[in-house]
């Protein structure tokens, strides 16, 4: 993080490496995926065909995850100046002037990020449309106290804003609806994973009993369809509720 030289000039980059447990798990998954892709042949060609699509697809997914993590660690950063905030993502950057920034908030990270799995608290920028954007590396994994850092940033930015840091009911309602929408699609992911596990069981049962086998239908089409349907239903249900009830949602 750069120093403050009379105004605001701070850059938040990776200072602490990702947890070894996380990198080790990715490494094991990647090695296993590529090993399986090279070792096993398509069962429907009795061992004489090209590698089956499930190991290849899983290997591609793991490779993509590796690239994402690498870009997050080496390229992504957040810069704060008197002009505003610039977020350099994995590939593209985006800038906001201070007049476009509604609020900067430290929020709990999504479930599954344990104490050894990365930051527990992340920082987001909110605009006046209720949209939010992650501020890279402004979290408790890279900083000792992100709350104090954000408070200092807001105080330092006050002279460069035409508006005070005060809540607006209309924007808060948009933020709550955005949170409800994210929750809906997060639960849709959980539901799709449960359906995928169930389809694995069904596919295995069909193979054991000599019935017709439809791996692409069961392991790809059905989970994706369940994700789309469940997400749409939950999105409509949660975002249609009054803002007051949305604020009570976990």
C-alpha cells in the first residue's frame, strides 16, 4: 500500500500469499484431473477411443480456476486517489469518480471461506444504482484492520465529494434487492450441486443394472436446467418482497 502524500494515493495489492491449503487442494485436483484424462478412455468405445469428456471437462475447469487465481494475485489491485477509485480486475479495469461512489462497505465473505481459506471480510464499492464491486485486496487477509482503513479512506475522500456520506432510502432499497438476488442464485448453485450428486447416483444405478446410460443428459443438462429454474423462482420470490423484509434476511 502506498503512502498518503497530502491527498489520497493508495494502491492495494497482494501482500500476503494465498493459503497453502488452498493452493495444495487446487494442485491435487488439477493433477488428478489431467491424470484421469490421459489414463482412461471413453467407456462407450471399449477403451479404444479418445479420453472421455468428463475428465477433460473437469481438467479444463481446474485449469480455468488456476488462471483466475493467478490473475487475482498478480494483476488485480485497487487504487484510490483524489480523483476516485480504480479497480483493476483480472483482465479489465473500471474507475469511479468520488461523485459516483455511494458508499464503501466491509462485508463478511461468502460462506466457505474459513480462517485458513482466505479473507473473512471483503470490501465493496456501491454506486447510486445499488450495484457493488469488489475492491481487490482491501480485506482482512492483506490488511490488519480493513474497517479502520475504509473509515480513513471515507474521511480523506470527503473534501473531494459533493455529497455527504449519508444513507439514501432509494439506494438502500436497491442494495437490499441486489443482496436478495445474489442470495437467490447462490442457493440455486447449492440446489444444482445437490441435483448433480443425485444424477451421479442415477447414472451409476443405470450402469449397474444394464439400463440405458445418458451421462450428458443426467450430469450436464439436468443440473443446468435445475440451476436456471431454481434461480429464477428464488430470484422472483425474494426480490419481490418489501425492502423492510429483505433487510431481515440472513
